């Protein structure tokens, strides 16, 4: 059996702007306005599992976080990284990702993170760095990083 592939997902600055922006419409500024674009990529890759790495995991249960996703994708949202209070230690999110994978028995699994803060990860980490949203550039980068999954299956 092959290892699953994990997507570690931040919310603020990825699924929606971190703060309302004057150069965006009300619709573009609403919470989870970019999630449909992320979900479209996930539907192309049914073997990718989602883990919430967002600070939202501190205040919301896994089930509450799942409810943000379309019904057909909720079962693929399999967990959250540890519920520690947010901190600004360099590389902290990557350490939380690695701890999640180790604790779940998937230390060797491949993963990608969607995040808007590069300092959450070490240089060279499999990160799609979002620019306060998940837009065309980020979508193309994620698709490119997920491409090897299809190659491995053939």
C-alpha cells in the first residue's frame, strides 16, 4: 500500500484575504472566497488528504472546519495539526506538519503546504506560498506540485 499524499491548508491569506482589502469586492473579501478554486484542484487529485494547519484549528473542532468544505470533499479533511496556541517560531508550521505525519504513522508521506507566511517553513519545504489569496498563480503551482502523483499512478 502506498503512503497517502497530504495537503496542509492554512485559511487566512490562502482561502481568503487575511484582512479585507480595498482592491477586492465584498464577495472576494468574504471568508473562504478562494476555497472553490482549491476544491477544484482537490477534485482532480482524489488521493490527496487535507489537514488543517490554520490557526482556526485552535478555536474550531475538526467537524466545524470540515463544514467549510463542499460536501463531497469533507471526508478528505482528515485532521488538524496540534492545537497549540499560535506562536511565531521560525519553521513552526513545518514542525507541526512533521509531528502530525509522525504521530499519524505517515512520517514518510509526501506533503504540500498552502500558506501565506514563508517563515512558517524551512527553505526548500514543499510550500505553495500564497499572496493573500489562492489565485491563478497559486493554482498553477499547486497543480505542478501535484503532477507527480498522476505520473506515479500510471
